[in-house]
């Protein structure tokens, strides 16, 4: 299976990089961008074929390493 | 007093840390990250600054999973001392030994300058060598030094007097101007500024000496 993990800063945690992107977009003339949040996407190629088991494994990976849950939230998509 | 300085691929303040500890009277051993144990009889583990594992994923995240970090966690759980500076602070938060996380500087830019710090508590072996409220000048050099804790944690840190140092002029957006924070048992300190870069007058200042002299003095007499 393939897993796609999206890691984002939690709501309420200031994202300085997102803010810098928003300013740069404004400088390029893109008005009306009221907020930008930057995150990361991690794609995993898994040997596991059972979706429930894959989801459990990737959740554990997120909790232990892929996300820092003090400041980040994560979302897992399996395919 | 015996100290171990951990060396990761990408550490670059490990030798400075060893020099500062030796100048204060410590016996220092360098420990490579693949070692799965610490040398016998270690009182203090120092996790130095740098860019361990290229800051991949998040600063300190990969280092925190290395074999030697499991030994550092055991050492701390047994009551041992640990000092994390800059990337070392990031590693200690990633291991969960210290609360919070270090994020990208609020101003986006890498900040490299000497900054004013205030000694916020003297109730620790790391800060006993200073006067409370003393103003120090210590260099910072980081891109991800924006210390984040949520409001309840901030209140708890304040109530438990665990904020070791605060910035006089916050250079990175840190919550509560926090530059250094102590563990619950006050034996683990993480800080973004580099006291080991301020121990020789030839390098522009010696305000970092108080930390190493106070700490080594406390552990020698213990």
C-alpha cells in the first residue's frame, strides 16, 4: 500500500514561513490572500496490504517520528 | 566530575562544549551517536549545537531516535544531568525530556549575534553560579530557535520556576521570551544561546563561564 502523510502546524501555532509566502504573494500582486499555511507531505511505500493494519502502523510512525505533536497535526491517506 | 559530549553527524559545537567543560574542571569524553551506551560514571551528558543529520524532517528529530539518545534518556531517568545547547536543546525537546518545541524563527531569518540574556532563576545547578536577574551577553546562532509551549505549559513552567534564562530582546519569537528551560527535577537544561562560545575573553566575552563553573562545582561537591 501507499500512504501519504500530510503534516501541518496546528491551528493557532504561528507559521512564519506561511506568513512570508503570503507577503511574497502580495508583493507579486496577488491580492486577497488572507492566510497561507505551509506543511509537508511524506509518501510511504508499505509492504503491508491490509488497510487497517497499515493505518495503525502509519499512525504510530506519525506519533513517534513523522510529526511533532506538540506543534504539528497529521493526516493519513492510504491508497 | 565526568561529562560526556555526544557527537552526531553534523554536530559542530561539540569541541567548543568539551573545551568549556574541561576549562571548568570536568573530565570529558566524546561519545559517538552510534554508541548504545554512555561511558561508566558519567554525571553530565552534554548535547551540543550543530545540524545533526542535516536537520532533516525537523531539527533534532532524527538524532532523538539514535541509540545514544536512548542511553541519555535512561541516564536522565536515573537522575543524571543533561545540558542541551541549540541543536542539543532541539534534540532534548524531541526526546520529550524537556517540554515544548523549537520552531522556525518568527522573523524567518537565521539569527547570529550576541544577545542580552537574563538569569530568570538561580535555583538549579546550571544557574547557581549567577545572581538572580543578572544580565549576560551570550551568542545565539540559529534558524529554528522559536521556543513554543502552549499557554497551560507556560503557566506551569512559571509556577514551577523552570525558566532558566529569558531574552532581553527576543530575537526569534519564543513564547514568554524563553531562552532556556529546566526539567521538572531541575537536572536537565535546554537553551538556544551558546554559553560554550562565551568562556574565553579572546572570543568576546566570558559570561558563559558561570554556567560551567557552577555546574561542575556542584557536581564535584555532590
